[in-house]
């Protein structure tokens, strides 16, 4: 009987909702409301009813062990595809988001400073990211080999990579490395920042290069210079040979 009551209640709720939608549609159609006016009406209704969307619980990413991370990059290196190797190392070294990687232009790379300028990242914010000092030579050789590139990494069709293609490449290499955990571009971002925190970088220093920020943090880290982060970053990266 309990199941029957539950089904009756659900059916009644559905019928009630259908009735409300029908009446509301009739009223709004007569008023000939525009899309913008409908947005205003529904926004006001939600506000007066104090209805807010439920937040999905945040699940912590399942990180790779250092052994798995090394194995992944060993497989990547063994494939002898230099451009792919550089792309996937850059994902980890810099912690850039997938779409940020695909949008890096040749002119955004500052080899001497070991930095890359990220234009209009998440939240339409510009920032600099760092890459490991030993990575400079490989990146420099790649740029010299592709002087006509507009983007740092381009396909055979002379266009930038899609984020979907980067996801596929990461997944392919993870499978070849025998990693059963889900591996995706953004996971490498989580890997980097967890690794750097474990090796002494403060959260405020990470905010400077990660693109995570809000108004409350600005006062704290606006006094930081990216040069203060460089030494700690290089020391940490030297400990992980990939």
C-alpha cells in the first residue's frame, strides 16, 4: 500500500504541474510576452518564493599516483609524437585548462621568462602561467620548427586543436599506459596544484598562476609578484622527472 500511495502522490503532483503550466501559458500568451519579459517574470517568481537551484555535490577528483603519472608520460614519450608530447606536458606543467591550451598563440609564449600569457581564461581573466625551466629547449625547438603557426599547437589542417580532440588524445595514452582511473585534461590541472601544494607553494601563490580568484582574494595576492613564485615552482618541478 505504501508504494501505491507514493505513486498516487507523484501522479497528483504531475497533474498539478501540468495544470499550472497550462493556465500560465494561457495568461502569458494573451499578454504576448517577449523572451526577455518571460525571463523577468520567472526570475521574480523564483525570488518571491525564495526558490534556489540545488547545488550538485562536488566530487573530489581521483588523482593519479606519482607512479601512474610517470607511466603515463613514459608512454607519451615512447610514441615519438613530439607535438603531442609537448601538448600533454604543457597541460601538466602549467595547469592550464583544456580550452586555454588550444587557444595559446605563438606570441603568447615568453621563452626567456619561462611563462605563457593566457588570454581571457575562465571568467574572462588574463594571467601568466609558468613552465619548467628544462622544458624551455623543447618548446623553443617546436616553435622554430613551426614558424608559420598562429597557434602554438596546430593540426595538419593548420587549425587549432578542438578541446574534444585533446580529451581523446589524453584518454588514448591513459589506456596505453594501462591506467584504469578516468584520465582527462582537467585532471592534470588538479595533479599539478596538488603536487605544488605538497611541495611548499602556498594557496595564495597558486591563485596567481591557476586563474582561481574572487574579489576577497584580490587584496591578499595583488601584492605578490609572479617572480616570487618562480623559484619555488622550479624547485618542485625538478623533483618530478617526467
